[in-house]
C-alpha cells in the first residue's frame, strides 16, 4: 500500500504553518508543535531535515526559530513530501528502466507509469500558498477542526 509516512505528513503540516505566517516571521518550534499537534522532539528532527533540504531556514539563539527558505508559492506539496520521503515511486518498476526485469513485458507497467505521472502532476500543482488559502476557506466555512491546525493569522 502506498502511504505517506508520519514524517511526510508532519513536514507538510509544518510548512503549511510556516507559509501561513507573515513574511519573515520566525516561528518557534514550540508554536509549530502546539498548533500542528506534532510532538516537539519529533518535529525538531523533521525541521532539521527540511533545513537540509533547503525548504526551511533556521536561526539559532534567543530569537531563533524557523522560516520558509523561499516564498510559499514556490514550494510545492511534491517538494515537501520528497524532502522527507525521497522520490515518489508507485512501484519498484518505476524507479528506473531495468529495475524490474519485466519492464517490457508487464501489461501493468504503463498503468503504474500513468498513475505516477498523474499523482506527481497533482502534487506539483499545489503549493504551500495554495494550501494556506484552502485552510482559510475551511476556517471561513466553519470546518474548525482542520482550520485550527493551521491557525492562519
């Protein structure tokens, strides 16, 4: 079964939160952890990974915290997921040509390839800015459970 790991899910939550903040606002790990319902120690590891991937910048010290490394409209859902999970492959045969000895014989291979292509297209089409707008809509229409997680300011 293809499933996003908890690391990937928490990374998405953290980036949506950072994207919802005013430009340049540095967010504390405790703020992100509390609003996104992610254990602080777990989130610290995820944030380190996001910094290494170039999606987030960190600042140390008394006024330290995290901020997006580039504008929210330039960070896609795919980039966020791949920063944590690595390249998205629906099946081992899609990793690279020849990975599966049945590449040229398998009638399902083209289906996997098309499905992966469509999934990547969807994930590339949604940015952190889009997700913040979606959260704002949820908040306005009354879906408080989902909107509360982002706490758009």
